């Protein structure tokens, strides 16, 4: 590359011959060829974290299966119970809402476990880049060591960055989570990739920012050409921009990804391990796309073209019903694409119904609180058609981490905020049905409590009735579920439903609201076990009391706004200390969370 001017001076700097440059690097601890090992270190770190997560998942699954086949556990606190309590105390907490509101526009915060994983990655890459202070070489004697270290660490994160973003996610499967929970790690690893790419770009510019490089060295300008779309990808993905116009973000995100991969390939394909990282990245990307497209085609061709009955309920909620032979489990979601509404968009929605059986005709139901964008367009289309219409729809899924492990706990507390009941109620009904079955091995859960916070009482009647009907597709099934909820349970079983109306009550408005919701005829059928409260629930106090009332193993599941997730997560964290100090009656408290958005 420097043959034309080798052995001469350029801009006051001696340009060595190739032999002189190799002789100079041979006497240094870091040569150009040996720098690839930093990429291996990065991959070892990622692989080690995934392996540890797999071990935890295997132990958890094995424990769940064992509990379902054993009688009720003793109150003895085992070593495993103590270990899980410690790990949960470390991993469950979230930033207080008062702090998170300032961070949320720029960073999607999660629990402390995800933060610590990303912090470990940040410390690891920073130390490997900067702990060895041999940063630069003399001009024309080779790339700076700092630029090479950061280059290979950035390349090592690239395949993981892609796999963490995929819907059909092999890593999520083996570690026992769902693809939407991986989005925090996807965004975090993207931050590490940008961090290392930024260090690489700056160090290379400092070392080699000369007129000759700009004019004669293609690797110089291709690096900048790749860095520009990377900057767009990272900054346009910040929550403040992504949520302002998700459809716009998604479209240009794909374009920027294509531009970045194209220029990055030109930048690295001739050098050391560069092409191998790109091959791995392309293979992971192609595998995910082919697998998802193939599955989507199979789902939509197996039963023919699906049609959705879309209805705008009096409460303003959108109800969607789709007849299908597709199977699913409580807690899963599906991406819906309506070709006649917004054909280029698909959005995830929690399935609020329970299937009657695998490979049998089922009705898949959704309850959606319309917002801006796609759901707003769907609402307008309903209003224009007289509040109800049939539309062709493409299904993509189901996805998500199903929740059968709730059956392996002795007690379950289910917490919903507003329309989060559409996610929580199928779990609740599933546990109730398990309580009444004679197959005792199916579930060991004997106490179930549903806590629901809703703005208005009339809205609660409407949404509760609509959700019951989405869980049970026919009137006969509705009657059966209401009967299950209302009838006396066998001895030793307990079911409680607590509804908190967060807005002040006005009796006249309540009557008008109920009448407008179309639920006045259903009031007598509502379960008598429902307890009505005014004001916001004190979640921390409730969870602490349940830990002192319920023995054995307790599961807490929450779906609602971020503030509710934060309160529940931090309350469950506090209980872990009570478990370790034996102030709590329960021996375990496990937490599941599901947010409105990602």
C-alpha cells in the first residue's frame, strides 16, 4: 500500500518499507496479527454469560417439574432457597420512578440484573482497551494497538447483537426467557458495539488522519462510511425518538442496517478475522429471517387466510377475534398484520383467550387500548364501518414465554394495571381451572389472588366482561368461567379478586358508565368474591403482607405501566431479605413482569 513512497519521507514522517515495519512490530508485545485475540476474549465473555444463564434455567425447570410431582414442600429453608433469594435480591430491583422518568427518554431501563450484565460488558471492554497503555505507534508503522483492540471487541459483539434482536431467538429459548425480554440486552450490546466502534474510529483518526490516507487508503473512508449509519442506528433508537414515531423508526432502521453491513463488509473483508465475523453475522441474520418467514407462511397457510372480527367496544377498547387451529398457552402474544389497514406493519398483542385444545378450532382474542399509530388507524377504520367489521389478517407467532410454571407454586399473586388485565386474566382463569381439576399433578397452586387497578368502575365492568368473553369464546364458556369463579371452592383452596378504582367515585357517573358499557345485565353474574376498593393499591404493603400470610412458595406476576412494574419489583426484592432472615412465612417469592411496550 505504501510501496510508492516506502523508504522516503512524507509530511515530515519517514515511511518504512514493509520489511522495516514488520521488524519494528516483531519486537513489540502486540503485533497486527496477534490483535485478533481480543475478539476471542469478547466472545468468551458472551458465551460464558449465556452458559451460566443456561445452567440457572435448567435448574429452575428441573425444580418446577419436580415440585409438580411432589406433595407440598416443607417450610424448611434450603440452601437453594437461600441462593435464589440472594440472586433475586441482587437482580430484581428497578430504578425508582422518580429517577427513571429522567432516564427513560434516553435509556430503556430494566432490572438490576440486566444492568449488571451490561455493566460487566462495559468494564470488560474498557479494561481490555485501556488497561494496557500501549495505545499508538509512530505514523506509517502500523495501526494503533488501541484501534485494533477496540476493532475486534466490536466485531465480537456483532453476531450476538443480531441474535438478541430476533423474534425466533435460540438464545432466549435456551436461557428460558422471551424475545421481548432480550430487547434490553440487544440495545445494551448495541451500545457496547457503538462504544468500541467509536474508540476504534477516533484512535485510527488520530494515528492516521493524514492527507495521504484520505486520498489513497480505501480502508480509511469505508470506515467512516460504515460509522455514519451506525451513529444513526444508535441515536435514532433512543426511546425518545423511537416512541415518537415507531413506524418511521422501523423503516429507516432496516435501511441503516443494510447500509452499515454493506460498508462494514467492504471495510473488513480482506483483513484477518474480519470476514469470519461477517459470515457469522450474516448466517445468524439469514437463519432468523428464513425461520421466521417460514413459520409465518406455515401458520397462515395451514388454516387458510385468517379473518379477524374487529369491534370497538363502548369503553373505547378494541376487541379482535380470530378463528384458527393454531395453539398457544396463557401469557403468549402474536404479531398481527392487517393488509387493508397498514400492510407494511405488524405489531405484538397479548392473547387474552385460552385455547380449547391443540389442533382444534380455537378463537384467538385480543383486547387493545388504542393509541396513536397503527391502533389509532384501526380504531378509525372501526368507527368508519359502524364500530364492527371483518378484516383479513396475517398472524406471526405465537411468541413469548408461556407461564405454566405458575402451577408449580403454592400461591400466586397476579397484579394488573388497566388493560394489563388482558394478559393477566388468562393466567388467572388457567389457575382457577387447575384448582377444580381432579388431576392434582397438574397444579399445586391452592391460593390465587388477582389485584387489578383501573381508572373507572364502569370501565372495569366493561373490560372485565370483554376479557371474560375473550377468554371464553361462547356464552356457555362464559357461564362456566363465571360459575367457576362464583362457586364455593373445595376446602384448602382460596381465590380473591380485588379491584381498585383509582379515580374518585360518583354514584351517578358509575350508574351511567355501567349502563353505557353495556354491562348492566352482567352485574348479577359477576363473582361475589370481587372486593371493590377506592384509590391506588399499596403494592409494597400488599406484597409484604402476603409474604407473611402465605407459606411455601409464592409467585408474583405483574402486567401494567412501568411505575407498577417498578413498585412490584422493588417490593418483591424487599421480601427476599425477609426470607433470608426468616421474617417471612413463605420460603420463596418469584417474580414475572410484562410491560405494555418494549
